[in-house]
């Protein structure tokens, strides 16, 4: 099972096929050149710039909605004070030109946002956006014919502005899959600089439906939720995720990762007003408002009321509470969950067979069952859905309940362990992760491997997998595997007094995806947290990169503690 880090980046990567809220005119009419349009927004207290691109006029695999989606998103962003750099059906050259223009504009600080709708593919763990001019006949041509998302990330990182969002609304299927050697579904998870949020329309590596309506479900929900006054960005995506999950019966589960360190709301003025209201207490509402009922109807967000209703019943063991929710909100956000709860509670309430010949009779049994509440039942599917929806507290509760009756479930042990790790309870996490591994569930964690070239440092994307008796490190297409008995050193090591990294030394078998052969040799590894970055340093007019940690090293600490427990168990 792979660990999904939930708190490293704020890049909004929404990879769904073209979603739109408007099929009307271009959101900016100042220029008609569709290669790139820049529009000036109304005044805002913070500088905001958005790059929006919609591509659908592909010769081989045209799409229906991306341009409309891009226009709808542009209209919404302009309302929220964003200066726009806009383009439709762009070539490779035009896409790169717009990205560079965007990079220059966000150097003034503030907030940067990138939205893309069109085709996108994943090759070897990297995500590429496809221009309408692309002619791709084999996998090797993607790098030359498409735009690496890393180009946008580089512009954002160099700008050093306060906060960045990337919204990638790309087609889930690979339009060139027949000519590719490897077929990867969806898009890869992306590491991004601090102060960035990533939101996917579905989990990385998964696919999302295109949708039969004019507007795609994910972007429709996103645009609807953006209009809620004063809604903070994390809560916004939580609401979108819940809505999409319920409306697709769990088939599509949006996913976010965030390394935000500041606050952000699209409707900044409303957010400030909400903050001001929360700072006051009112003792006599009638005195200040002669018609309070009318005021309440006009100012309270209906979504907030529904969420409050659901929060008040979600732990209930009475099916009637969920039926009341369905009656009040027949098309509500939590309809699927409510129906599942009703079914689960009613099944658990069914009386077990009793001995009707018993002299003590069934009267006592009947009385007992009348006074006791039905036990809560939880399924593995519910645990999985709550985890993939980032509902970590609910995952911990559901997994704990499930394990009371099924302690040997490797999946439940794994979900509970990973959730505790996300909550930074490392010691509690490794207990359950160890049980999952010993029950046959290998655990995989994202890391970065330190390289040391002639000058400075390099960091490679990597992963660590722990099994019952071995450790596997994967970088690119290369695997390094060692039995626990082959490790001569394994420990936490503090890098520059910043954060704990994993230090490993021993005899590893090296192999490749492209070859069945392997060779053994002594190796050592310095493995950083997945959020680690390279920071430029200058010495004697020479600029070089040094690795830098950006978090507390929860994952790396968890890896070493879990490794220690497994190695001790083997002895």
C-alpha cells in the first residue's frame, strides 16, 4: 500500500476532461488574438495573477469542453480580482510564451494561479500538457512536443510569491496510449514548493470520467463552491471532494495535497467580513435587526446549513436521522453516505434467530434488543473512501471499529497506521503499519534520494518499500533491494540540524525495469522527506545547490521506526 502525503503542496491539479460553466463569449474582449490575452482586473488589496489555457481543437483526439471551461474559469477569476493571461487552442510555442509572461507577472508577489483544460499525459512519473499542435507517434516524442508541468512550477518557485495554485483540468485517458510502451492511468503526484496547493479531480494514478453534460462535474462543483463568500481554500476543496464523491457514488474521489503556510480565500472581502463578525458577540440581535428572520434567510449560506445538519447526525446510530436528512436534502452532498448508513444500521438491527421453545421465552431477548442501540458496522470500502477523501479522523474511527472484530485485516491496519502518521502520531502509526506488513501488506513511502555531484547536491524522486524481511528503494527505473540481514547501518540522521533523514548502508541487489539481471554491491543512501528542495547557494562567485528540508520529517522518522520494529521482529 502506498502512503499518500497530504500536507506538502498547494498546487491545484484538476485533471478532468473539459469542464465548463459557460459556452458564451471569451471572458476577455480587449483582444481577439487567441494565442494569449492579458486583461486587467479591478483593484485588489493583494496582487493576483492567473494563467488560463483551454485546448480542445486536437486533430486526432478533439475534446468538447476545455475552451468553454477555460472561459468560465476566467470569468470567475476576474470577479475575484485576478489579472489574466489567457489563451485558447495554443501551440507549443504559444503555451511556453504565455507561461513565461505569467512568470514575469507573478514576480511582483501576491498569488499566482495556473488553470489548464485539455489533454495531459504521464510519462515516467512526469506530467505533460499537450498543445493542439502536437504530433506524437511514440513515447519518446512527448518531451519535445508537450509542456512539462515542471516549467510552470519553476516559474512559481523563482517568483518567490506568497502563494501559488495550479489547476490542471486535463483528460484522464492517454490519447496516444496505443503508440506508448507504458500505459499509465491519470497523472502522477507532483512535489511542489512550499506555499503551494495541489488539488486533483481524482487521486493520482486514477482516472476521472469526462461526463456527459456540457460541464464536467469536478469543475462545476469547484466553480459553484468558489462563489461561497469568505470560504477558506482548504474548506473549499473539502466541500468539492465530498460533493463529487457522493454524486459519483465513490467512483471519483478528488484529492488534495497542501503545503500552505498562509490563508487564502477567493472572495477576500467576504473573508475579512466573516473574520470581523466572528470577533464580535451579540447580546440582543433583535435590537440591531428589527426583522431578523429576513436577514437570516439572505445572509446564511445554504451549504453551511446542510453541513451543520450532517455534522449533527453523522455519528448517530438511528436510521431515522439519516432518513430525515434525505427528506430535507434529496439531492444533497451526503446522499450516498446517508443511504449507506441507513442500510448498514438496518442490517445490524435485524434480530438474530432465537429459540422459540425456550421456557424463558423470547420476551427477555426482545426487551433487551429494544433497549440496546444497534452496533455500528463499518466496511473496508468505507475506510478506503474516508482515507482517500482526506477524512483522517473518520478513517481512524472507522478503522479502529473495524479492527475490533477483524484484527487481522491488513488493509484496515494499514489505513489506520497511515492516518496516524498523517496526524503526526509516529509511535502509534508504526504499531499498526508493522501489523499490516506482517500480515502481508508491503508499505511504500515517498522520499527523495540525495545525490552529490562534483559541486553541491541533487535530489531524485524515490520511494521506500518495506516488506516482512527486506527493504526496496526505487529511483526512476532502478531498484535497490536488501534483506534486513544485509544492512550494516540503518538510522535517523539529522541533516544540518534541520530534519531527520534516513541513512542506510549495506549490500543491495541493483536491478532495472528494463532488465532481468541484477548485481550486488555495497551502497549507502541518504533519503530526505518528499518535500525537500534544493536551495541555491553562492560561494566565491560559484552558485551551487544544497538540499533543504521543509517539514518535520514525519515520514522519514516513521520509516526508520518501522524498519527497526520489523528487523527486531525477524530476530
